[in-house]
């Protein structure tokens, strides 16, 4: 049923788009060259060609700076070394924001983390928080669970001496266990499978094509059923993270205390922030950062 509605909606919206184009004539700065566009969908009809080789062929025709419009999403493809240096180095702050798809907004609680937050005062303070409180050398050295996991890997390799081992599988398991325990502590080992199943569902949704990301007003119709899947996955994520946060709050380990993890450190920062009131917590500019429970969830994810 949803698929049957898609083509009529696209056709009608194309007519509306053309009508608005005629009625609303507005001067714009010139755009970089690019392939011919179609109404509404722009260049989405050639998305299957936008691999590295396909983009290289288009760049040979249209130049090192090329304009594409994916639905309503304007996109600039940069392929020449000089232009890439300008974008990635000289003008890094201008181009540093990432596109916020619907899946990203669900997983990061509305861009409440550091990885996808827009560049600005909030992002800088989040980065400072992560560097000073979560990933400092002193903090990393205090994670006994990390050393325990490495010792376990060494013992496993020693026990299998003379036999074939899948080193990639062992390293993946080591990384998974270290990340989980560093974030949530060693009291939640039984929850790893639950956590992984949630991440696997979000990973599938990350890779799914969502027409609403490119034609935003179609998102409300949920033609592909992705919104329902995202709401269900987000509900599972909320139940998981809320339970872990509530458990950490009940135990109330202090910051820097032996056995404390990322959630403990973030909750301790929340406590410092509450006791400081309007005063600064990180430095004289930290008033821009007001950490919430949603931030804690987004950061540990």
C-alpha cells in the first residue's frame, strides 16, 4: 500500500516543485557545475553511480568541485587536491558538521553526543569533557577491567599454543569486552548480548535508504516503515541505558574511584554541575555545557 502511494506522491510533489520554481524567482549565488537535475529528486536517479569510480568520471567531466542535489539535500563533491586541502584543513570549521539523518537523531538523542553534534561551543565543551574526564591517560590507567581482559586474551592464546587460532575474532571480542566494561562496568556482562542486538539493529537502520532523509516532508508518511523500527529500537535502547544509569546512581561511585566507569564519571560530572549551579565546572567558558541524562546516554553510545 505504501509503495503504491509513493509514485503518485512523487509526481504531485514534482508539479508543486515546478510551480514554486516559477513563482519564486530568487537570485542565488552561482553553484559549482554538475549533471542535469530532475525536479524534486535532483540527482537521486544516479545515486547507484556515485561510487568512487563513478564520482571520478563525473569529476573528469565537471571539474574538481561538483554540485549534486540529492532530493532536497545540496551536496558538493570535492576531488581536486587543492580544493580538498581548502575544505579539510583551511576551512575545516565551516565544513565540519555532519548531516543528521533520522537514524542518527534517534541514536544520539537529537545530536546530544560529541560525534554528531554541530561544531560550536557545545561541541567544544563536549570534547573537553571527554578528553579531561573520560579518556585521559590517568583515567585509562585506572581501568582494571581492561588489564583483566588483556590478561584473559593472553591466557587464551597460551592455552591454545601449537593450534590454529582466529586472531581477528579474539581481537574483536577483546575490543568489544573492553569497550563495554569501560562504558558500563563489569557488573553488566550478562547484558552484552542485549546491547549488541540493539546496536546491530541500529547498524542495519544506518545502512538503510530512507527517502525521508532526502525529501523531508515524505518522512511523516513513513512509506518504508523505518520510523516504526527506529521507535522500537530507541525504546529498547532507552530501557537498557536507563536501567544501567539508575543502577549506577544507586551505587553512587565517586569520580576517579577504583572500579568506576564512564557512566560513573559522567554522573559525577552531573553532580558537580548541579552543586555548582550557575558556576563553571570545566573552566571559565564551560557555562555553555549543560549536561543532561540524554547527553549521558548519547555519549556512552
